């Protein structure tokens, strides 16, 4: 029997590029916080056992979340960087359940528009070396010259994918990879980067253009427009 999956959402960051008066995951998107909408994607899915949310120490916003007291949502204190928070979440998970061959989905707190279709696609995709949602690049990709804003080369966009989340890996292997990368001073910006560092080649699973990450102020405007469009399309 296939084991249920756990979801880990690192939400301890402050999102400085949003230039907001609170961490970006607590900004409102159509009447609910971005984080609450991200959590809601997973709550009723039959393959999801629970959601782990890594928040900052003494986070004043999390207690007001609609999911704060939900039986399937568990919070823990995250770390300074995303990888620190994910490591803490994995240790929490493996310390409270039978972690043998347990797989985990890691999802950005600021990707609230993940569809059930894309979620099912990554859940049902089986690979020994993990998988992640991603989109093939459509734009022409330029490589910058050193530290100067000058074009060094044009890359073959047919070989370029834009990483999204969720990213799915065995919990034990992901924790080991993150720990090894950290010990050697390797910076990882997503979980796949850590797995690449230990020699894995995760599968690329086609995501959706609407599964955007809210990083800049204009992203929130785009997300609101997408949410309105998707809500009307599904009604």
C-alpha cells in the first residue's frame, strides 16, 4: 500500500523584496492570507497525511491562521534560511512518524495557486530519484557576463526549465543531501539543488504557468487576477 505523503511548507522568511509591512506569506489574496491559501491546496487531498509549516520564532501572525488549530496541520520553528527550515521540518517529521521510505512534498509558502491537477501530477509520478514541477522556458535565455549586466551568451532554451514546487523526495535522502550541502558551504535555493549535489537526477514534471511564486509586489497583482479568473472558470 502506498504511504500517504506529508507536505512541508517553509514559511519562516520575511520576503524583503515585497516591501510590505509584514512577511509576504501573510499578505492578503482574495480575503485570505497567501499562506492559508497555500495550505488549503493540500488539506482535503486523500493522499496527504498532514502539513508541516515552518514559521519564525514568536511569529505574531501564525496564531491567526485559519489552519493554526487544524488536526492535520503542525507548526515548528524554522531557521534563518530556507534550507535550515526544511532540515528542521524533516527532523520533526522523521522524529514523530515511521520515516522508513517516507516521501515528502516541499512547497513554497508563496505559491498559493497550485491546482489539484498539477498536485495530482506530482503525487502520482513515481521516480526513484525524486521529481519536481517545472515549466519549459518560453523566453530567450541570456547568460550574464561575470558580475556585469552584459550578455555573455544565449542559452538553448530547449534545455532550460523553470523550477516550481512541490518538489517530491524521500525524507531521509533529502535531509542527508541538505546536511551535506550545508557542511560543505554549498548554497541551495531549492530541494532539487541539494539532491543534484549528491548526484541525483530528479524527474522534471510539467507544471502550470498559473503556479506562480509571489516574490515582488507586481506578482501579487498577477496572482489576484489569476485567482479571479480561475475561480470563475471553476464555478
